[in-house]
C-alpha cells in the first residue's frame, strides 16, 4: 500500500479542524493589528538560507531538503520563512522608505529532522514579521498580537522565555569570556560543541546534549556583556511586558537555532508538548535585510509551530466539533427535484444546508446523518410538498417540528438556537 513520505502527514478530520480554528483565530488578530499577508514560494535558492539562518546552524547543516533542479541550480524546500520574506521584500523593493511593513504568513516548512513526537519533516508555521521599526514598543506590540492569538484559543498557562543576544559588535567580548570558560572544561562537551565553539559559540548554549547542558553550569551570561543601547532596549522591553501583564522569565541560555538574531530572542514553551516543547520562537534580526543585500532595516518577528499549537489547542479545548449544516432529505423523485430548486435558493441566500442526493429510504438516512454528526434533518416528502411545509427533525433530542417552507431560512439562522443547530455561514 502506498504511504505518505516519512515525517509528512495528511491532515483531515478533527486535527484539520483544529488547524483551521488556529488559522482563523490568527487571521482575525492579524487583521485587527493591521498585518498584511505575504506568500512566498516553497522553493528558494539555497543561498537565501545559508546566508541568513547560517552555515553553522543545524537547520542548514543537517536539515535542509536541498537538491539540484534541472538547470543545475541548488534549490531548497524552505526550512523557515523569515529569510524568504526578506528576500521577497528586497526583490520587490518594498523596503527603504520610512514606512513600516507589518506582514504575516501561514504555510508549510520542511526540515529533514530526526523523527520525534511533535516534530515533522513537513510542518506548518504561522509567522509575523515587522520591518522598519527598531523600538522595544514594536516588539511589545508584536508580542501582544501573539498572546492575543494564544489567549483567543483558550491557552493561558504559557510563559515567555526571554533573552537578549546583543549585537554583532557587543558579542566578541562575550565570546572571549565564554571561550575561556569552555576551555577550562572542554573535555565535558560533545564533539559538536567543539566544532561550534569555533564557528559560533552561541550554538554551544543551545546544545541539546544533557552532559553539555550540565557542563554549562555557571557560564558567563550574555546579558552581562551587552552594549549600553542593547541593555536599555532589553530593560524597556521587560518594563513594557510587565506593564502589559505578559508573564516572562529571563533565560540566559536561550539563543535560538538560527544565526540572524540581534538583541531580543524568545520562545514560548508548553508543558503539554513533552520533549518538543517549543510552541513558537522569534526575535529581532536587525542585520538580516542588509546581509541579504537590502537597505539597513530593523526587523522583528516570530513563528508559531502550527502543528504543535493545534495539538495544544485540542488538549485545552477538546476536539473541535465538525458542526455540519442541516441535511435536506427529499423523499421520492418529485420531492428530489423540488428540493434542489429550494436549496438552490437557500444557498443563494447564504444559508448552509447539505443536500442528500442518495435517494435512500428514511430509515437508512437518519442513522447515517446521526453518524455524520448532523444536528437537524429537513424532510421533504410528497405530503410536505402538497402543504408547503418541511419536517425538521433534531437528531440530538429526537424532537420534530413542521416549518413553513418560507420560514426555513429564518429558522436555520435563528440566533437563539443552540450553536450545533445554527447553520448560517458566519
Ligand atoms: P524556529 O524556532 O526554527 O524559528 O521555528 C519556529 C517554530 O516552528 C518552533 O518553535 C516549532 O514550534 C515549529 N517547528 C520547528 N521545527 C519543527 C518541526 N520539525 N516540526 C514541527 N514544528 C516545528 C523560525 O523558524 C524563525 N523563522 C522564527 C522567526 C520569525 N524569527 C523571526 N521571525
């Protein structure tokens, strides 16, 4: 039997409904905050990520789906979207004025990673990126938007893990102190960390190996090495978060797995996710636009792991109900034709009604409708047709009523009906 590619899954049923709930919640929040959508291609030239996420990162080193296309160009399936969005903005000359750009995206990303629960090779991200504003206030706005989405889904037990990784100018002083610390206990670090300390010492702090994490006890803390302006920036952001009641904790080991961050770096973890607990991550990346050939532009953003957020949402709220519309069931050939004419009008009016075209006997239709989770079945037989009425059967209660045909749109849209019995498209 043919199977999906390892690490890539089909989305359907309740899980897909949870995805949609998360996406709809996010889209509504983006609209409220004035963020515009951007869609970039799945394939990018490898350079885009090598020059941004970084050659020393695990993502570029180990996890890219990279191949040569038929024109012998090295392309990759995007492992993340920040660099791709920056590439697009530069290509279309959308940066450089004093106007900010507030953008969001929702789409699949690809990383050839080791399989674990909550970690997929095709996974989805919802991301937000702010270009052209360097202030801590813009970070606080973006984080308010993020928490609005999470709260909108019913998630409240979340904490922001926060750090400042300084600037390329302030980092060498930290590197010197950190390398000296590393050398004193280098035998305790893994082989990868020995490579990392030369390439990018921050990656050592990010090592997942427990022995390395233990060896890091008492390491020099990057926030002690910040330049004055980064220190003031960090202090102001913390002040804003406290005033806005966004709970956070400082984590001096949080450096993120991508090379482009400057100053603010953060993640939100969820205890409901087990080992793969990072629900989302982000930070400031003031140097990236210039690095990829664009005008000097401050930037800040984050990306939520949609697969993971959908999982947590279901844990918190339970399964997202399918809520199918009422089912119109004609009984007999004459009724079948009339039912089609009727439902055509209802659809034109914006009502949601499913038409049963199977021509089954009532005793088969009702159990089937029940299995499909349908709340209301509208029966239209010869008798009903002659009287200009319809029989509405509410499956949950077994109740039955007759409605005049003209009343049906109002009845289905009736706001005092329980949610499961309301069928007008929102
Ligand atoms: P990231 O931390 O690499 O950041 O990914 C963001 C989120 O994507 C993670 O916290 C996680 O929830 C989800 N994620 C990553 N890999 C997987 C996977 N294999 N399976 C399932 N979920 C996964 C970025 O990608 C940055 N572009 C975020 C950003 C935006 N920074 C600034 N702007």
